[in-house]
């Protein structure tokens, strides 16, 4: 009979870990040597153990032999199932010694601990970005290499991560698995729900230092700041116009291509942008949400109200470069300019 001291008599000379057998010690040593003798025939990724390779191969075959009896989700590895079941039971056995937060898996706890230690041991040789895990660095490196190994079977799009592909596929399926608890709107990602909730809470954490405007997302603040700086980084290849956002450029390019992908369900009129369709739909619904405070006239679009208000203020912001005559509308100064051509 083995004693407790004999149970783990094979000790690693590098880190001191004790193993039950010589074969387990040999496998463990590969952590230090970096040896990965088991190669995947499909993608050429290599692994330290045969079992790790077998689990990995299921990514290519689609095999998920371990099923949850509660929700029907299936997994490639047996070890993934117990962690998943804890979500149903609410069990979180792994606790942080610093802040007492609890987690369903030990790996989640390890990830969380880096918030306290600030440790990011894996650095990018190209740009210096540091990552908590080697796998994160590998994904980051695809930004520099341009590698996008995850391709959509339904369109030509490809992605750097499996998660990005999964999220993209929901555009094709229409799946929106994350609902808002307040208004029942559903979203493609949990992150989008979090941002949406700020509409209900009024939380706008991103504030402009110039004019105190605030925003629910950082990207909106970045776009807003271009109003102050005058930056328009997105230029049209056909004409000289440039824009503050890529989406504005895409909409503009349709002027040149004639593309009008947004169609009205009522009258089949089509438009180059979703916004134009939204304004047009109000001609059918009768909705006029923009009202004049002076005379109570209402308008379908905010821009129409802005032009209308000039009849009260007398403002004429558009001037003729030849004779200096001023006009309330841009199209009026264009029409006037033609009188000089005669």
C-alpha cells in the first residue's frame, strides 16, 4: 500500500510540483519546455497532450458529446459541463481573497485576480500592448497580421475571433438573445444591453471637455469631438467631400452609385439611408414630432423645423459669393447663383 508521501514521488525540478507518475511528470515538463507534440491535421495547432488534441478536433468536426439536461446546451469537453451547470444552480465556489467576489470557475477567478494585481505578462512586439493571457495576445496579433481565420458560411465576411463570428451570424438568423428587463427590447450582445440600459438610467459617462455634451458610449464622444476639431477622416474616392463617420461616407457614396437599399413597406419608395426612410414613413403615419414654439406648426424632420424657424428669426445663413445676397435655404442660394451665369 502506498503512503501519502509515496503517492506523489515524482517532483518537477523547475517548479517543485509533485506528480503521481513518471508519465504525468513528463507531460507536466512540457509546460516548461514548450513542447507540443500533438498536431491538429486541420489547422496545424499543436498541444501538450493527446486528450487536449482530441477535444480541440471537435471544433472542426462540430462534435459536442456532453449535454446539459436542463437547457440542452452541449459541449466539446466534459470539464465544461460542470462549470455550465453552476450557472443554473447559482453556485460560485471560487472566491476572491481580496474583494470576496465569487465565480463559477477557477479560470474566471484567475482572470478577475488580474484586476487587483494589474499583471499583464504577455506583450506585443509590434505595438507594445500588454495582455493578461497568451491567448489574448495571439488574438491581438491578428490585428497586425490581418489574419481572420473564422469565416461566415452565409456571406464573405471573416473575423479574428470565434466570438466575433458567432455575433455576426445573429445578423443572418435575427437572433437577439439578450433582452432588456425594462422595455423588452432585445439585443445581439450582452454589451449592447448594458449600453441600452443607460437610456433608462440616464447614465452618460462620456463627457465632452469643450461643451459638456455627454454620451452613453465612448464612440459617440469620439465622433462628437470631430465637430470641435473639424476632423473628417473619411473621404469619398469619387469627389472631394469628407465625413466625420464611416457610416456617413457609405451613405454619401450611394449618391454616386444610385444605390437605395432602404424601401418603404407602404409605397415601395426607396432611400439611400435608413434615416431618410424613417422621415419618409412619417408622411404615411402623419407623425410630426418637431413643433415650432412660435406658431405651433409641426414638421416630420428636425431639419425642416430649423429652416422654418428662420422665417421668425429672419436668419439667412447662406450668402451669394458674387453679390452678397443672403438666403434662408441652401437651395435658394444655388438657384440664385444661376442668375449670374446668364
